[in-house]
């Protein structure tokens, strides 16, 4: 008779341990772990870059340059691209869906022959136009990759300055892009 209560206690103890381990396993992961799992990897960014370039080629565009992929939400990336078709210049916005592995490209034609010299009344370019012209200037060279772009700063004398980080053949450098609002000339220093 003494064996029966011992078996019962052991069974109850085993059941409690099993229930506790199941309860611990069913709790959600800490917030820090969940954030890491939702982030897009460098491989996803590289796939986005390649898919957007392929989509541009499929639409008969030559790719002159592209900005780094920026995350829109947990599953989409967006790239801005400088495109050409014949002697016409285009600005493209490519959205890449990571889950579907599909790229969609929207291109708009740039008025005039030189997208880095926008035509605006009064000779003043918008911050977006200044930023785009600086990105195009940096990405013209195949050896140079754009790492980061800062805020456009207006300076007296009709110039705008954009701080940038670039990677030239594996060496990261900080440079400044100077944009002359009157002429549209771009200089990287």
C-alpha cells in the first residue's frame, strides 16, 4: 500500500513539471528578441537592389545609380534610382516586397536634359532636388557606394551642402556635396 501514494506523488510532480515547462515555452519572446527577428537582413537589401535593377532593365532603362534600400515597413524596401532611356533621363522609385520577392518600378521623366541641374524659378532648387543631384554625382562612379546621406543645409551665397558617407573600394569616407543653386553645379569634397 505504501507504493501507491509514492507513485501518485511522482506522477503529480511529473505532471506539474511538464505543465510548467509548457507554460514557459508558450510565453512570447522578449521585445528585444522579437525586434531582431523582424528586421530585414543585408541579404534582403541586396536582393532588393538586384531585383530593382533587373526590373529597370526589363522596362528598357539603363541604371545610372541608386540609393541604398530604405525600409518602409517590416516587409518592403524602397530605392531611388537614376535611369536613362536613349537620351532621356528618368528618376525611378522601386519598391521591393521581401516576402513576395517582387519589385515594382515607377519612373518619371525629368524635364530638360540635365536632372542634376533642375530648372526652378529664381534659381533655387528644392531640398529633394539638391539631395537627388548629390546622390547622382556620387553614384556615377561604379567604384563608389553610397552609405548615408545627411540633411540638406542652405548656406549664404546661394549654395546648399549635403554631408554624405561613401564607400570607395572598401574604404568608408565622409564627404560633403556642394550644390550651387544658381547654376546647378555639383561638387564633392
